[in-house]
C-alpha cells in the first residue's frame, strides 16, 4: 500500500507552520493563478492524498475546472482552512467534508447524500 502525502498551499503562515509540524511538502503562493497551476499539477499526482489550502486562496480561484475538482474530489481530498488573519467562514466545514468523503450527513441522522 502506497502512503500518500499531505500537501499544504497557503499565502502566509500556514505553509511555514505546517512544515514545522512535519508536513514535508508545502507551498507559499501569492496569486490565485499560481494556486490554480499548482492544483492542476497536484490533482494529477498519485502520491498526494490530502491538499490543505487556505480558505481565502481557495475562494479566489476562478478556473471553473479547478473549483469543480476542489469541491468534488475525494482523492485527493481538499481541505480548506482559515488562513492567518482570516475569519472562519463556515462552522460546518468538517460536516461538509465528511458528507463529501463518506456520503453520509452525520448531523442529519445518517441520511444519504
């Protein structure tokens, strides 16, 4: 069984913090276009299992193909987190992530997606 990597994409502190926490591959990007190109590359890599991206950067991506892939992909799984100085936009991010990955809404009594 092949072990998959966690890859982090962010604008400021997140990539550095995740490197300090032991994540081996992280990228600091400043522009949405740079993140789009990077995501295209990461989606095609078999060794990437989870992509963590800052919410502000994820929301700024305009390429519809990349946005669709981010919203629907489970391999790799895309997790958006609040970046440094960003407010958490959604309280149920984990709930939506589980729903997307497993197909069961854990808060609705086990209903199917």
